[in-house]
């Protein structure tokens, strides 16, 4: 059955036309888009998608979390849905490709399946998840659909409760609706997403498609290096308990350790707050925001222990006290083996080179990976830019990615 479909391709001109229309909504002068969740531009993009779905003769669906989707009923009534999608929201002054490409490609896959009158074992649904980027909550729509969202997520969101409430009012949504958007497990046959890489690995290797092995997990801590405030002029260098030294030495040593001993992981110190914080006072306290990411749960335990031991060592070296506060973790999401091998065989059908890689960024697929088989592919980002107006992917790479999605959906949904 699959072989009969292997010559099928998406329509690149039609996809480019849709992509260009969408990119004009919230467009910025420097070539990017500014569509934070529930901003006027984001709402306009959602409206455009709804109309585009209806113009294409697909069924429009929405849920209490504001996820918008196009359903192609190409299987028996009551069949589960194979989801394909991404997100229309952007970070502040983001790029045209992040999220938008995945939604447009998913829609193009449905249009192609529809115009060829193909019957499959499951329905196919193109979805735009609400607030993937985390302007308000982060992975909001996918967490709601997967049933993981809870009232606490809505009561103390990272974007602030007032902003969330105002946004929900603008979008016609409510807490109760958000918490009722969960879908039963047996209604989902799988989830596929095409995304730009947001890094340079594919471009450097000259590879067409990255097949994601896992979306990395993230652990975060607040570390405090505690010394003593003193006169910055009259205290000798050797008498100081300078908290900045422990914090700085730790930051440098953590970088070296991760590069040497944990090459698949990354570590980031994104913020340091000095107290009292003045030119003429030796810093008594430095609070540091530490985040680290790994594609492998076991490796996390080792990395966690190694970083905390290192922090203790650097604190002791400068006579400082260390306080650690664990702020939370997201576990890595492993992508489905079956979907990964379907992606690989689609690449081979299409004559595209492919390589396995992990995703250092979070994506909606991680919300769904416990519920149904999930897979993601990446296409090359020119110079690796993302979350920036400089974000760019060559159109032929976008088309390649959409064709891999199409071929993979046909393989997996044909049963
Ligand atoms: Zn994205």
C-alpha cells in the first residue's frame, strides 16, 4: 500500500503562498514576526489559520485550550487522529519559521492527502498548539490536550497571572476550558512535527534532515554563594570572603566540565544577582540561576551530582557557604523508535540525507510522548539563528521536510 504513495509530493508553490501570507501577519521591519501568545498579531494569525482551513475544505476544530486544528476525515468514523503540527505563536521579535513552518507543512500534507482522495486507517489532523513558546505558560495547548495542565500552572504562570487572564479574555478562553481540553489516549494515533533546527549541526554536516532522538530534559537550581560584605578599599584581598569569586569560578569550571565529561549536555548560568551590589562593597551574596539539559535521564543524575560537587568545591576554595534550591525538572522525552525508522525510510524514498540528533529546545511533542508515538524532524537553519528576525531556512529544505512528513504520515497512517 505504501509503495503506491511513494511518488506523492506536497505542492511547494501552494505551501510557499500559505507560508508567505502567514509571515505577513505580525511582520516586523527587519524580516521577523512578533506574535507573542494572544497578542493582536497572534490572534490575527489564528483567525487566518481558521479561514485557511475552511477555504481548503477541511473541518475546523478548536478546544478549550484554544488549540486550532484542521481535520481530514479520511478513515472510518470514530477512528483516532494522527496529529501533525507545531505553533503559530512566536517569541518577542522572533523569526518567520519557528513553529509557523510546522503548521503550514502539516496543513499542506492534509491538502495533498485530500486532493488525492486517499483513504487511511486513521484520520489526519493538522494542529496549532497554543502558547508553545511560553510567553504565558509554555507548552500550554499541548499540556492541556495531553491532560497534564493543572490549576497551579494557570494560577502562577511564568508570564504572570494578569497577563494570562487578559490574554484568555481576548481569545475567548477560560481556566475551566483550559482544564477540560484533555483528549482520551485512544483518540490519538501519533504526533509528528517538522521544525527548524535552531542550531548549526545540520548545516555544518551538509545533511538534509535531522531525525530527533529525544527532546532534552531541563533541571534548574538557584545557587547562593555566601560570603561577607566588607569595605572594598580597606579590606586586604586575602581577608575577603568575596561571593563573586565562588560564583564566577563555578561558572567557568562548570563549562569546562560539561564540555569534557558530558558532551551531549549543556549548562547555563543565565543570571547572577550581587548583594549588596555596589562599587565599594565586597559582594556578600551572589545568587545564580543554573539550568542544565540532557537527552538522557541517567546522565542527568550524574551531571546533577557533578555540578553540585563542583559548586561546593568552588565555594570552599574561597571560604564561602553554598546554599542550593532545586527549582524543578522536566524529564527528557524519547521519540518513538517506530516513527524514527519511518522518517528514515521516507528520507530514503526521497533521496534525502538524514542524521539522528537530540533537540536542545523544548517542543510540544514532549507533552504527548507518554500518550502516543511521537516523532520530530529538523531542517537546517542558516547560520543556526533562531528566536531572531535572522532566522532563515532555504525553501527547498522546508519543502523536503514537508515531503518527509507526508511520506511518513502515509506510511504510519496506512497501517
Ligand atoms: Zn518552535
